[in-house]
C-alpha cells in the first residue's frame, strides 16, 4: 500500500499547489502558478480570455484555477468536484446541467464528460488522484 501512495504522489507532482483566482490571472502578463514539484505551470491565455468572456465578473473573482477534478479508485467511472465556484462556472459554460447539485460536498461527473471539459479548456482544468 505504501508504494501506491508514493506512485500517486509522483503522478500528482504536476498538480498546481496555489490555485489563483481567474480575475488575478487575467491581470498577469504571463499567467502562471507553481506545481507540487516546484515547476512553473503556465496558463493558456486564450483559454483565460474565453473564460473571461463567458463568465460574469463576480464568478471571475470567485473561481480559482485550475479547476481540479478528483479521481477516487473506488469509483471507476467518474471523477468528483469539490469547488462550488467551479460548479457554477461549469454550469455557466453549459458544460454541466444547471440542475446538478453537490451532495455532501461533492459532485460526481462521468469520466467522458470530464475528459471533454479538460480538453476544451487547456490548462484551466486538472485531474488529481486521491
């Protein structure tokens, strides 16, 4: 079991440790953050501008990027989301139905939907193993 935690830790090395608000990233000349292994994580400016155009100002101030989807090995066909602002943003972007609600602090989303979202918004989304 210990070796699995080590491997998951290595897989998660590219995960951003300091998630920044979209409104803050839009003001940076070179929007970036830092990953768990200390590497620089650069955000795609075109993606950030698409989000700026699509989301209302208040949500831009609330939303922290990258949006993180979590993988739980006990649920093989879905990822989950824990960020309420991310849920609102994805609903605003019409990626998730406005009828969806978090339950017990999580929203489960089928893997094919998450993969589509991740591909549609490069660098603004990440998947993390737990």
